[in-house]
């Protein structure tokens, strides 16, 4: 699993386009992966989640996150996935940069 993701620069307080991460259950046979929950912190929010309570062996699911900066500058957060795997929780560090909105004027 990817351990970090950057959602680039984005003007506050609007939300970025979603960034998706696909999770794969690499287990074989009938060994389903039980998903406890998926959460985010900081200026990041889950907008789409196809991960059910259980991902079948060889199956995949996708989680999409948006960045909505509350302040300018570097903003940090995390996406945390909890399951019944002994290595749980799985934490993906998220980083984005909040910028001030740009005002454009046209004088005719």
C-alpha cells in the first residue's frame, strides 16, 4: 500500500478534485479481508468509498479523498484504514498546500 500522497496546491476554502487509492486483497482462496473503518484527518475528507465490510480474496475497493484547505501553507493529515490484519491500522500520510484564492479582473 502506498504510504503517502500529495494533493498539490489548492485555493482555500474550496475542495480539490478527488484523489483515489485502490486497495487489493492479495490473499488467496476464500480469505476475505474484513474492513473495520476508513477515516481521514486534517483538511482531508473521504468522498467515495467502495470498500464494504469485507473485501473478497483477490478483490479490490477504492477510496477517494478531497483536500479542502482551511488555511494557507502546508497542510497535513492521514487516511487510516483499520481491518483485522495484524499489521492494522494502515496509515497513508496526506499532504496538500493551501493557497489564497486569485481574483482576476477585466476592465473593458
